[in-house]
């Protein structure tokens, strides 16, 4: 098990949805990057991602990694936010039969999993239907 | 650059090899390649291995395996690019021989995956994805390819049955390969009714967990001729990368690293997809084979499902893909896969493939991919 520092340093992204964008080509990155892969610029400024978007692909995980055993089956999707940023996350509070592509979702702050008996409770973002 | 040839190949039966250790599997296979080539020494060696540290708790296997092969003190290097490790071991060996740095190089791959249970194997394979922004959300490798499959089905109308056709075709080929882990046929219904893993993918859409190794000896073409071995030249080599997380790619159905690596290899070889007689590609999941066919330019975008359904990629089709049975039937010891593809293509070009021989094959291509497509190695071979 890793030390808490690994978890702690991702908090700006996982709790506060911090991103950055390239001053030169305006491309937005989540997670933030030190160099823009589009234009090579190192001039990037801090910003936040949009909190609503649409599902562009999804799957139902039936055979999960061990730390997600008690949650399976669950849905994981790739969402395109209204600002163009794409990210992966679980889609919850929704029956699988009702899930569809292009479905509108919003980001909510949730518990994701536990790092074992005496480990960290891991939090972050999940998607919920936004109708 | 000097011209480079493959003069020896080695591969043993793959599967759950409980009575054999990492070093047993590796040495047995490497010796086969050395014996097949007829050389009395090697100058250098490369070993593709994705995750020996997690699978058997052993790093530093470049030296361990040189030692147990009785080859120390030759230089030995482990190469890691997830499931493309084997393909990259070949590329590094190719560059070493082509450059004139070494004459006889052993290029190889090995993975011993069944010394850990299923959970740990799933974890080890997951490390090829983005730990912080993919795995953290509960995705698995079948899950990543399921996301690609859903996007492909949505964009191009690819059907669930077309995915199953890939598994059926590869198992049919694999049933003719005595070294395959699962050398038997499956039906469309078997695939469509198998256990669900990550919708829409089922267990028979997925390559298995396998113990295995593969090896090849490469040298300058001039030396190969002196040794009086059948000369299979490496005429093209390409390698490229892509965003590691699939969400970052502009089009999840498009394997940019495969496209780029393929383009480099085609250009070096002076060949186009139409010139290739036989393909060995990275079908870690059924959808992967379809996306790879499109990225390599074997078929147009969105046309891969139809091509498989019409039998074009079968052994007797006009574009035979994975005559070995592919990762699906032959098995997928991740670090070894890229070299096993070379073993198959060399057998095909030497016309030593028995019942799965593609008739008249002179030019073959291997495509070996890491993670959800963030690394690809492509090589093109020609029989002289």
C-alpha cells in the first residue's frame, strides 16, 4: 500500500476538479500538464473543468479489481464535459437499462473505494444523470 | 544500415505451466531459437517482459536470464512497454544489428503469469493503464476495450456478432496450432453466451492469462547467407506512442500509435498494406483486432467488422489475420506476445505452418500493442 502522500497530491483534481489550459492554443487539460501536447507551449494557467456533460461511451464492469469487489456490477463511462474536457468515471444513481450514449450527466463528489482495513477512504468525482 | 534477417525461432507449448518457473520457460525457449539458428554464441540479448516484478516478484531478469541461459557476460537488457514489450525487444535488437554494433542478437519475451491469483494478475495488467485517472475509477482492461467497442459500434454500426466472429476465426486458426493454449474451436453462440466481463465484452472476447516465452535470433543478412539458413529479412520497423488514457484521444475508435508505427514500417519497407500476404496482430480483445485492421490500413475505417464477417481475414481469405490463433486462442503471456508473432510469421514465410499455412506467403507483418493502444511496434518481414 502506498503512503498517504500519493493520495494527498491528487486532491486538487479529485476534490476540486482543478485543470489547466494552454495560454497559446487555449486547449484545456484534465489532469493538468506541464507542457501542452498540442503546441508544445509551457505557458499554462490554472482553471477548473465544467461540471456537466454527456456520456460518450460506457461499460458495465462485471469482473472488478479487488478494491471494487463490493460494488460490482457498476458502470464506468467516458464523459465529454461542456467545456470539451473528456474524463473517465463511474456513472451512478442510474439503472443500467436507462443508461445511454449522449446521456446528460453532472459531476458529484463521492467515496470511490477503501484501501483495505486500515487504509485511506478514497474520494473523488462520479457522474450522476442530470435531467 | 545493414540488412537484418531472422535465422532462428523458438517457442514451446503455452498455457498454465505450473511445473515451470520463469527461468525454466525462458531458457527452454531461447535454447530452441539458438539451436534453430545454428549459431554457437550470441553477442547481445533483449528480453520483453511487462511485469515480472508483480507476477513473480523478480526484477533484474535481464541478468537472471542471461545467467541461466549460460550467456553471461553478454549484454542483456529487459524492455518494457506493457504488452508491446516483445515487439520493442525485437526493434531494439534490430537497431543493434542494423547499426553494426552487434552481429548475433537474441530477441525474446517472457511472462510467467499464473504464479499469482486472478486478482493480482488483473492488478498487474491494469498497471498498463493510467493508475490515477483510469484504474482509480474501477476500470479494468476488458473495461477499457469495452469502452472502445461501444464507441466503435455507435460510430460505425459494428455489431456484437461481428466481434464474436473475430474470436471464432482465431479459435479456428488456433485449433491448428499445437502450441496454442486453447487449441479448439468455438461457435458464435459460445461467444455470445459466455460469461459477461465488461459489457458488451464477454470472456470469449478476451485473451487469456498465460505462461509462455518466445525467442528469435537475428543477424546481418550476409551472415545469414553464410550460415545457409532460410533468410527471412526484417524490411520494416516502426514504433509509436499515444495518449495513455483513452479519454484523452480525439477518437477512441482510432489507434493512432498503430497507424503511426504502421506508416513508419510501410515506408521503411517500401510496401503498402496490399503487399502484405499475412498479418499477426494484437487481438487482446476481439474489438482490438478490428481497430488494428483499420489503423494499419488493411480495411477502411469502420469496415473491419464486415471484413471479418465475410471471411476476408480467415486463413483462406484475401487478408489472412492471425493464422496462429492470435492472442485469443494461442494465449497472451504479455511480454512474449510480440516475439511469438515473429515466430509465427517466420514459420509462415518458411512454409512451416502445417495446417494453418497461408499459401504462397512471402511478406508478413506483425503488430504488437501495449495497454489500450498507447504503444505499438510494427515489423514487416520478407522471405528472400
